C-alpha cells in the first residue's frame, strides 16, 4: 500500500509562498531605443534597473537579432532591427508583462488561494504585484 503524499498546507490564502516558483516576480519590458536604426528589445528581469544593465551589456548597433541571457537563464534579452531612423528620438520603456502566482482553489474545501508553485505571465496591469524597482505594489 502506498501512503498518500502530504501536500503543503494553504496558509493565509497562499500555497507555497515560502518556496515559490523562481520565475515569480520577474517583469518584462518592451524597450525601443533609436540609433541610426531602431531596435526593439523584449527584456525579462526582476527590476527595471536590472533590465537597463542587461540592455547596456548587450546593446550594440547591429542588423542581426539579439538573443542573450543575463546573470541567470531567466533574465533574457531579445531584439530585432525594424527600420532605419534619423534624429535624436528618446529611448522609451513600457512594462508589458509580469510573472505572478496563479489563483487556485482547494478541491476539497473550495477555498481560493494563490499558488506560488504554478506561475503565469500576465499583460494585465491590475494583476501585477511589482513596481519597476521590484518593490511590492501596495
């Protein structure tokens, strides 16, 4: 006979908050920076500062695509050439996604809880939990 595996308890409406999936808390920005050409990057990092550091490290004027990693495999940068530009257009930053815990419910009690073991990426600002600097949204 096999013993039933004991699942971690749901505490204060959360599941595995003390041991969340490592992707939770990362944010994604779409960055347009104009040179002689316009590059659009999609950067995943914990904070905007970390995203800027990754951009500074990988930023080169090139006509091929950019596809690289930061300190970990979760920190990524992708970019592609889109068109030639003239002038001194400013760099624009726009947060486009965040990885958050999913809402779940206990099948036995029907209680809702946040599942930190099963995150998902969301484009909905209302669902975001982090400010650009990585601090919690109040």
